């Protein structure tokens, strides 16, 4: 399969609607990020567990895209900057009715004090 932008596979579907690792362990996230190479959904760096960045370090997949409704930006971990992307396989974000932070029932009352800066 030919890819027009290195690190982006436009046919890779999202792995789910929430952070894979947080869902598996009962943890929570602030915002979600989608690996543009394989579709892995991980939590952002403000989230306590930073699974999107951990996925980059484990796989070397360099580009993520926001998985938040209305956001279409891409980030390149290697260049440490926003980059141009292309359309990815749907869906483009988690469901709009999914709470932020999430998932419902797992977010502590003091969640704001637990965010990374």
C-alpha cells in the first residue's frame, strides 16, 4: 500500500472509542489521541498515564492525530511539532456524547489536580 505521508496510514481504523490501556486497567483519561500509523487510541500527555506517547516510544509510530470532536490537527513526536496530515478512516473522533474526561464512572472528583502540565 502506498502512503503519501510517512507515518500515516489513511486506512487504519481507530482501535476503539477510548484509551486502550486505560480501559483495560480501569484508569481514566483527559483527551484522546489516535496513532496515524495503526489507529491505536491512547490518552494525551495531560492525562495521568500518557499512553499515546508511550505507544510512540514502544512502536516508533511518529504521528498522532487528535481524537477529540472538531479537532483535526496532527503531531509529529520526532519533529516535536504539528504537521500536515490527510484524511483518516472514520470515525474521526470519539462519540460526541462520550464525556471528557472519561470514561464515565472512572474519573475522580479531583481530576483537575491530577493532570500533567
